[in-house]
C-alpha cells in the first residue's frame, strides 16, 4: 500500500460513491486502501477492457464476492494505455462496485 500511495499527489483522493466514503490526502488514502486490502481477500486484479481502469475481485469477511472498478485520473484526465504509468501522479481514484460482473 505504501508503494501505491506514493503514486498519489499529496492531496490525492479515493472516492467510493456507493459507500459514501471519500479519503483525501495521502494519509487518509493509505488508511482506506489498507482497509480495502486487509479486510478483504483479493482474488484477481486485471486491466479492464477499456484500458483505463482496473478490475479488482474481492471476497469479504462474510464470504460475499465483490468486483470493483477503479479508475485513476491525473490533473489531465483519465489514464490511458498499457504498460507502466508515467507522467503526473494520481489525483483521484474513483471506485465503483459492479453489480453484474466477474467475481
């Protein structure tokens, strides 16, 4: 999580609209991402077919499967393309839960 947070701008944010949660600043972002990965069993992580977002499949403590789509944006808009991310740091990640998707 530390490595991931280092790619965020100092005032970067993670927004989870379905849960009404928003973490602003690297400290809050780190706490939210740590909870996401520590409180759930991660199944798969893959780049979505749009090439701009990541699909994350999880299983929570009640054995419920969840699939999340994470879309990162910099100050210039959504990231596009494959390979290592270069350029500006992440300004925001928006997390959407997929209701009908892979689990």
